[in-house]
C-alpha cells in the first residue's frame, strides 16, 4: 500500500466555536499528541483525510505535514456526527523514528482449509495481535494462509511468520484459527472410535 501523506495547518485558535467555523470551510479540527505528552492543534482538508484513510488499518503509519515539517503518526481516534457520519475531529499519535513502539496489528486469513472441505467448521477467534518493533518494521497486517489446516488442527500466535525485529507481546499460545468437527459429527466420530476399540 502506498504511503498516506496528509497536509495540515497549525491551528492557533481553539474552542468549539472555532471548530465549527473550521468545519464550515471543509476542514477537520485535529490534535496530534507527541510521545512526550505535548499536543499540536491542527486542521486538515476533510475530503483529503476521508480519501486518505479509506484503506488504512490501526497500525498504518500516516505522515502528517505541518508547515514544512513531517510527522509519522497513527490515527488514534476519529469522532463522527451520528446523524450524517461526517468526521468532526481527529486525534493523531506521533511515533518517533528509531524508537520501538507497541501496536496492535490485524490478522487476515486466506485460503480454503482442507478440514472445511472435509466437513469441518473454521473458527477464527483472534483478529489482532500486539507487537513491539521499530516504526519502519511495523506491518500493516499479518496474512495467514490456512489452506493446509486439517480437522482438529490449529494455528497459534507462536506460528505467525513475522519479519525480523518484530516481537510479539500477545500470548503465544492463543489460537488464531482452528478447524473442528461440528458437535454432532464429533460425537459420532468418538462413538465410531469407541466401537473400533471394542472390536
């Protein structure tokens, strides 16, 4: 995915009245929080922001340019109007180059498991993991191929293929995906096994 770059302006005046005035001009008031706790009040073009964030994830680094200076950030929160869905306010969180950060990265599964074709049911209980790494190494998402997953097999967090320099914070024994028989089929299989043993 191409890098998302947003142009912003410093916002010297704050308050709800000023925020309404900014929105009427087609812009969105925003705040960018630095790692040391300082905050920079800015505003962005509403259309550019909406188009820019269409396909980003919670772990996508977005570059915000303010007065010739670039900041690498995460979009931490967006407030929307409940009536029309328009964005009212955005919170960014700055990430510092060369300093490790923690972030949640979404998991995307793909493939048609062998076990499902044999009558099993796919379960996908874990949709994201927390990792620690440098900003440059942060993946936008983790792709997991489940095509070879058979009945009664599972993929755990420890099985995820991550790049060098990425450390998993989430519990490594958590199940990402598994294929199992439906309850009725599992009971029938157990009964068949018992009968086979009795013979």
